[in-house]
C-alpha cells in the first residue's frame, strides 16, 4: 500500500521553505560561504527526490522542484553579517517553516526530519574532496586502532 497524504498549499510551501533553508544552512554552516558545488548539490538532491523519495514526501519535492533554484537564490541573498548572524537567521526561518509539522502529525514529522537530515548532510559534504570522503573512514579506523589500550 502506498502511503499518500493530500497536502494543503500552505503545507507544501512551508515544507518546501524548510528544505530550501536547510540546504542553505548546510552550505553556509562551515565557512559562511555558499560554494557553487554546494548549491549544485542542493539543486540536484531536490530534483532527484522529486521522483525517487518516499511517496509521502514526493509531493513536497515535486512542488519545490520547478522553483528551487530561484528560492535558494532569493533566500540566500538575504543573508548578511557574520557567520553567527547568518546561522541565527537561517535557524529562525527553519523553525518558522517547521511549525507546520504539528498540523501534519508526528509520524510525518519523524520521516520528514530524517529526510531533511540526509539532505543537509549531502549538501554539507558537497564541497569535500573525494580524497576527504574516502580517507576519513580509513583515518578514523587507524586512529581507533592505535588509540585502544589492550
């Protein structure tokens, strides 16, 4: 059985805003700058999820897909100040958008949270080099091995 939910326009807009702001947060979090690779990953991930995510989340991504880049640009252009000020604004925008989750229900909230966390991680790591991505587990394993006291 395919799980379906009929979203209102407000729910689609608010969930979409949460997604856009989350990708912006992931992009600016480390250095305060949105790199092209981070923006490209955000666009790609949102588009791919419009046809390949869980059925109950797909309508949100489909709704967002057509105008994600313009929203990303418009929202990110409002960011000014220090990294802390940018992050504060973004966190406020995410919180504001996520208020809609109480109307949709706890099961959706849990699933949406997991999806958005995965999206955040993919955008956050978009600027990492392949070397960093592949070597981190190897280095961590070696550090753990040598850090153990037998």
